[in-house]
């Protein structure tokens, strides 16, 4: 119930304040396991991506946020505490389990918000999840979110946020000689290439 209340509120705010729209909705997986990968440019990104989906998805957030009221709320809206940058194997295993159980999990390959709105390098931990997950990896790129609430701004400002979905990422072109961390990084880099290929269509 709490998830749906927050989800409904997020969709309402996204439409009223940010004129939220979704392009190529046909690529969005509403059932079955899938890893949703998106660029990270704003505090608004998780809610803007979540508003694209009609069915529940899981989110990730750094462990330090799970304190006080947020420590109570976040687990109830399907947010998982994680710290991929430090090799958090426990969280990775939980993400993989959710994927194998047929859930959709949102992840930001860059790990943190871009300081200027441009795409940043991806973390190898994302590639590990991609390699072990065995589910489609669907890219979504946000446009306008950085302008509405950039990293250093204290408050958001009205604007238009568009989320453009792309087809599932194809990893078949990666070299068969790659192994271990090199392969994981290559998977992560392939995701960023797929995100870079997505363009805003007016």
C-alpha cells in the first residue's frame, strides 16, 4: 500500500511539475526479470524512472540513507541499500536474487549523479550484475532532469523531463577473450554506449 501511495504521488508530481513524458514505452518491461539502467543526473531520477512503469520496480540507494524516517520508508517502497563502489557482495547477491525471481531492478551504472549532466564512466560492479543476472538489460535516458534539479542545487525548478527508452542492450559483440573484471567492465561500458546512442525526439 505504501509503495502505491508513493508511486501515485510521484506520477502526479512528475506530470504537474515536470511535464513528464515517456518515449518508446514499448521497450519498457512490465513483467519478468529485467535490469533497468539509466543515466544519473538529478535527485529526481529514481522517481522519474519509476513513474514510467505501471507495475512495481526495485530501486537502489546508498546505505547511509537508511536512517531515521528514511530507514523506515525506503524498504517499504522497494529500495535496496547498496554500496556497489566498495564491492558490496551481499547487496549484489540480493539484486541477482530479485532478478532471477522475475523482478525489475533500476540501477544507475555511473554510481553517482553527473556534475554537469553528461554521461560518466560506468562502474565495474554493474557489469558483474549484468553478467550474472541473465536477464534483459533495458536502457533509459533522462533528458531535462539535470536542468530541473542539478547536483549542486538546493531546490528543484519546473521544467520538462523526458525519459526515452531503448531496446535491450546487445552484449554479443564483446570479445570472448575477456574474463573476470575486464569482462564486467566491458559489459558496463557497453551499457553506457547504449545510453549514449539514445537521442531525444521532439
